[in-house]
C-alpha cells in the first residue's frame, strides 16, 4: 500500500488509538480530578500522533525523522505518566499493563520506521526533480 497521507501510516493509527484510550481512562474518577496529571498525559499521548503527522507533512525524511524522534519520546513520557497514575491508584494494574504494552510496541514501531527512513534512498517529496 502506498502511503500518501499521514492517515495511511499504521503508527499514526495506533497513536490515535492510544490517545483515545488515554482520554477515556482520564475521564473517570479519581483520575479526572488530578487536572495536572490528566492534562499532562493527554498532551503527551496526543503529541505522539501529532508529531507523526507534522513530520510527515514536512515532506522531507530528515525532518520527518526528527519529528518521529519527538513522537517516540512522547510515547516514553506517556508511559512514565501511566506509572504515576497507577502509583496514585487512578488506574488498575490490568490497564497499566495493557497501556505499557501498547506504548512499548508503538515506540518500537516508530524506531523501526526511523531506521527504515534513514536507510531509504528516497529523501522526501520536496526533493523530487
């Protein structure tokens, strides 16, 4: 399948699902009452998908790789915040384990995609002649 839009990227689709799930768990009490942590984890999970899309729209692999790196870092930030949410008893261990697995797998996929782009001879659509 040819990727023509960021919406075609599997990593973006998975990041979107992560963001949606994080939003759902932060809507519940007592999590929803910790405004700072709630907003932080929503922001970091949103940053995962947003940086994938922003990097893609830059039309150059070098910039895309940089934004994917930020996306991967946001994935780690989200994972760290999940541990805090668990420690504060905002989420159950089952939810923590599921989300740790999701964020870890997504981070690995982003890393693999970065490696692919670094090896690619195609440097981006803005460099087409």
